[in-house]
């Protein structure tokens, strides 16, 4: 079936919903999302939104903290505009109905938290479920817009780019799988927006939900868009370690309130790694925990909150407190067992300051994009800020910019594909990719491990390619294809960066190199990898 719209938004997290709200009333908007509209990585975001609202804080301090964490790869102009636009985006959310936590006894003031790498308290939050509150607010608004259509249980297959190898590539929409019908629609759009979130499911252990399979990055790469900085993958230092817990995040805000990391003997070990101890940037804390686990042979370390008032903990972190109790852990009385896990991709689809990619008609926002805000390491709680700011800017740009010229568009063709009777191949390959990515391309890397990953992945790509073209498309097959593409980009990018910088640490090149202080950019059809 052929469907036409003005704006096609792929993804329903904070970025996608913000964009849809921004263009509502200016044309037909279709938002497609793989599962329910309220099931995105944003919903799982606990900590909050970093922005300057305290008289004791300053834009300059937030900019400095962001650039320091980014290890020389942040784009200063992007950091500046993002930080300075933050307060306006918070005010806008509150006008739309968002209920952020207020200071006890001072309801006129927002309660501002502090997290690692920040020099001041500047984290706006809704208890410890900030992302959920943001999505609730934006969904209420979007669902009230007559010209915005939410298509749940729909998954984009590929972007419609008639001549992908042309110098002036143009995106005219996307082929979209209706998971319930099992059929693929041709959705033609004047503007297409990738807001598919992150790529955490490329790793075996992750804080990300199951939907985070790098769909936007993979589709953009196949369509000929520039992709950058895929070697910089952030591992959140503290995920609950429990056999029944699946990616249960233990927010950095707990360390911001005084939590102490300890080994099995009770020793507080962060003093040996960084002067800011538990409030060091995430890359340092994650590597410290990984090093302690490798040294001791233990499966986890502990985050100790027991020195804090029990009532304060239960009120400040109600969802984490309740979640831990459901696994038999009372964080007010006993340390929380934690491990690092894949959390956030600093790389993605290259965009300008208004979300435009290198393919005309195609925008990318949120974690899918590489704006240059995060550099080699994202500062905590800058991700929700980025999603809000650049969705707003992209919506304004999409309304102001003339639409790309249209051309002949081919409907989806199944060719000689048949129904698969070997679905076990998909599940086996899915598990195998994620395991060798975790073991060989994880928190700490080496030339030998990366070469092993490269050899195994080359075989995997060949196998997945053969399977994809032989059988009918399913959501599981599409996700496998996408994580394989993302894994390929991460491996190649990691092998190309012969230094350690931010989130990319390799034992063969343990220090930063002045000659590599640039972004790694790759493009499929231009056959190039450059540093710029």
C-alpha cells in the first residue's frame, strides 16, 4: 500500500515526539514506532535533563563540563547553542504539562540534582522517572493533534532513496513493515526524520530496551548518509546485577547524592582512579569497575547508599527503591550489586545544527544523530537535553526549508523471497553478534580482540545477507540486519582510532594522540573513511 504524508517521523521517544509536536498543524504527520508509542529508551531514562537554572550555576560552567567530558571532540558551537537553549525547552515542557520534582518546602523551585562530571546541581528530574514523565507529556499533546497519526507496531525497513550512489542523494520516505499485517507499505514523505534512539542491543548486556537495535543508523548508512564516531560507546557504570533483572538501571543520581562504590570486601576503590571519585565522568567510572572486577574475579561491585537517610532515599528514588525491593534488595539497608552495561552511542548519523543529514530531505535527531555535542564521551543527562533542543531546531528547519524534488518511486518488491522455516538461524546469529561484541569490542579493547571480532563479523555479514534476500522480511530479521550493520561500523571505527580517547580505550594505544583529535566519518558509497 502506498501512503503519502508531509512528515514521516520514525521513532516515538523524546526527540520524535518533540519533532511531531513542532510540525503539527503544518501538514500530515505520521509517527511510526516498533512497539507501543510509550515504549522507548526515553521512558527508561531515570536521571533527568541537564540545564542551567540555578543562580550559582552558569552556561559557561555547563559548556566547560560538557567539553571536558568530551575529550576534545565536542563541537563548541553545538555545545553552546544546546546549553543555552536548555532553559527554554524545560519551560516549554512545563507549559505542556510536565510535572518535574520541586524542592521540599519550596514548591516554586525545581529540585536540581547533580551527576558525574557536573560542577553544579543542574539536573531537572521527575523523581527517578524523568523520561517516563516526558513521554507521557508529549504523547498527551501529540495524541490531541488531528493531523498527527501514531502508527504503533510498525517498523521501517529502509529509506526510499532512488539513486543512493548519486552525489546529491534525496530521501523520499521509507518502506515500513506493518508487523500486525505482515506487509510492507511504501510511505512517501516530503521530510523524513530518524528518531529511532540508540544501538545498545548490539551488546550482550545493556540498559537499553529491546527496541534499541540501531535501526536509524543502519538505514541511514545503507542510504548513503555520513556516519561518525561509532567507536565511542558509553557503558553506564551501574546496572543492577541480579539474575532476574534485565537492564535495570541504577541512576547516576544515586552517586550524585553520596553513593559509594565498594568491592566485595567493602573497600571504597574510586579514590585510586580519579580525584572526583564516584562523580568522575562515566567512562572513567565504568573502566574502574571493569578493572576491579577483572582484578578480583568477582561478577559485580557494590553501590553503597546506606549512609544516607532511609526516608530520603525512598522519596528521592521511589522507582529504583521499589525495583530493588522487588529483587529482594533494600537499598536503605544493604549495598546494591552493580555492573557496567552498554548504555549510549555518542556516534551516529552526521547532522548540522538543525538536524539535517548529508542526504536531502532526511533529518536525524536524538541518540540516532551525531551532532558533535558529546564528543568522545557524553556528559550525564545531556542526552534528553539534546533530544529536546535539536528536535525543536529540526522542526523549525523542516518547516522553513523547501521540500526536495520528487522522482519515480518503486513500490516494495518481494522478488523470489519465501517464508522462512529456519528462524533458529536469526536467533543464533543475534546471540552470537552480541556476545563477541561484548567480549571483543566492549569497555576495554585491543588490536587482537578487534581483529577477532572483524574475522567473525565478516562471516556473519555474509550469512545474514544471504538470509535477508532469500526469505520474507520479519521484524526479527530486520533487527538482526541492523545490529549487524551497527556492529560493523563500531568494529571498523574502533580499529581505525589508534589511540585511547574518552569512551574508546585500547590497551595497545593507551594514551590520547594529538594527531587524532578529530571525528571519524564514514560513507558507504563514497568509499571513504576520514578524520575531520
